[in-house]
């Protein structure tokens, strides 16, 4: 596993250049701090930035509305590509065959709720969740709609697959949450795994809304990539470089502190930001708590099997460990499977039943049961959702379903959300909502509400301009 943009060669360069600085400090006691940062540290540290609560930030008095602040932490399971509502959480067994498709509907632990037959692990646990069947918007593009799903705000350019990420994007939910949560020393405030979502058919490539956007790079979520199901999986950034022990690490920390003191005149914003990144990197390397949080070998074989010995299952297990250790927000994006993810324009039913639903169902059921059994579900918000749904009419020549943002499904659990419930409804073919329509901006506003972020709050961007954080309205009936 790696922490982009740092590569193993970059890490080695960082260590070598620090050693060179150690040798040169006795020859030149007044070292230009910029020369140290230019010696490879920038590339290494920029991949290890952690979000922190801003000193002096004030938070308004908590709302008295139902569910406010019930969640201490959040797990977002983002099904990149757009799952078909009809073939997951909103089957239509009485619809015509060209809409209904190949799958059967099965009963669940929730009276009156049926879901796709391939969610057999979730079915007996629906007493823990609310299934939402009325999500909707009007953006059929992957990139711009992903921005809205991850931030709760419309993107700078809406309805576009051509606009890549920029610092004009709204902050991802975890980046926002970092301004309202303290975390144990060394741990990140927000983690994204196992990659930043990217679509090869989209001219813009990587979807926007996955960074801290206008909050600036110091608030970016920590990106953890790789496949933790593989036996050789490791975390290079947690390994002390070139045999470096903690005593020498402390010496290097003192070295940089000495350089900082000698160069106090260099107090521009970018320099201060790099100082924070340096300290965070040292904390990462030296913290036993951080190492333990990322140590999947601490989980027994039966637990790892229960989540699924695949990239998605083990990422969800890792997410549970991070939440337990104090990370407030973890997003597990559906991984790069090389086959367009949940974007099933063709071969929809084989892809769903063979590749997509089984690992998703297994990991979702495992984490819900684990959080419940550990007494964590009451204050942990879990959200499973994609950026949109699929067109009800099946494409006859390739058994696919096209993009359809006008009606789709998701689910929420924990953090004060009702269990054993259905919110909203779709029409007879799941083409449009028929009751209680809910936008993705409302969904994210509901998440912010559950996590205790007041609707009246504003945060300033790097130019000092204030921004409101709620792009929609919390859906209060979701709370029990």
C-alpha cells in the first residue's frame, strides 16, 4: 500500500537528503529552511497531510433537532459507478420483464421490505438500517454527481464529465468534519481508501470533491491505496526509513525545529503549512497507536474471512479499525476493478451477481454486525450509496442499464438513524420518486446534522471568504 503522491523512491530520497542535512548542519549553522524543504521533503510530506481542528474556530450552540450530534464517527461506503436501484434495494417484482430483470426479490428482517436476492447477508440485518428509495437529482455525469455525493454541494461545473478536481471544489465531508473533531496524536482526521475514484471514459478522469477543496491541502483526507487482502500488503509510510530508529527520528525532528527557530522570519502561509505537515509526518512514523490502527494482522482469520478476503472487504475491515482507534471519518470507495465498477452499461446482471453485489453485501453485513456487537453502532453513522442509479428499461442488445439520476437508492444506519425502516418510495418501475424525494445534498446535510455540525456554521477558504456547509436540508424523519 502506498500514500500518493510519495513513491518508494521519493521516501528514500527524503531519508537520504535528511542525512545530508544532518551532516551539513555542523558546517553551516544558519541553514535556509527553504533549501531543506526543497530537498525532497515536499514530495514525501504532501502525501501524508492530516486535517486538524483550526485553533480559534468557534462552533455554534448545538441544535436541539432530533438526531443532532448522535454520531461520533462516520463510514461512507461509496459505490462508484452508480448501482441499479432495481437490482439492489428497490426491486420491482411486478414490473414488466424488460424492467424487472433477472433477479428475484427476497424478504428481510423489516416487514414489507424486499431487496435483491443477492443481498442475502444484509437481509437479516435490515432491522439496523433505513433503506432510502427516493434519492434523486438531474445530473447524469459521473464526475460532477460524485462531487455532490461526497460534498453535499453542487460542483463548480455541473453535469460534466470533463472537469477534473480543483481547489475550487467544495470540501469532501471528511475534510469538513476535521474542523470539528479532535483526534488522537498522529492519527488522521479523515481517510479515503483504496483510491480516489477515476473513470477512464470521463475526459476529466478523477472525480472532483475528494479533497479539502477550498479549505486547502492541509485539510485533505489521508489517501491510503493498495489491496490489504494481499499477503504482501504493507504500509511503507509507517516503516522507519533505512533502518531509522525512533531515537534518530527524534534527532531529526529536533534538527528541523532548530532550523525553524533560525528562520522565524520566513513566516509566510505556505511555510507554516509545511511545518505542520512535517510534524504530522514525524507523528505518523513514530506513533505505535497509528501502527496498531493499520495492523490487519491483529484481526483473527475468522473475522477477516467474514468481511471477505478481497480488496473491498478488507478495506471495510480496515475502516472499522480506524474508526475504533479514533479516526472520525473513513470513506471506502469501490475499488478499481478494471471493468467500470458499478457502471453496468452492459452485462448488468452477470456483473452484479458475480462481481459487485457479493463482496459489497458481505462487507456491509459484517461491519454492521461488528459495530452492533461492539456497542459502536449507536454513535457510528454508516452510509452506503452511489452517485446515481440506472435506467429502468434494460438495454436489450447487451443486457445493460444506462445512467439514471432521477431515482435511486441508498441506505443509512447507526448514529441515531432508525432501524428497520424505509424512507421514501419510487413509482412502479423505479423511474421517479413517488413519495418523500430526497436529494444527495439533503443526504449529506443529514450526515452533517448527525455528526453535530450546526447548519449555521461557516468556514473560511484560503482567501478568507466564508462558506456555508449545508447545501441541502437534514431529513429529520430518518432519526429514531
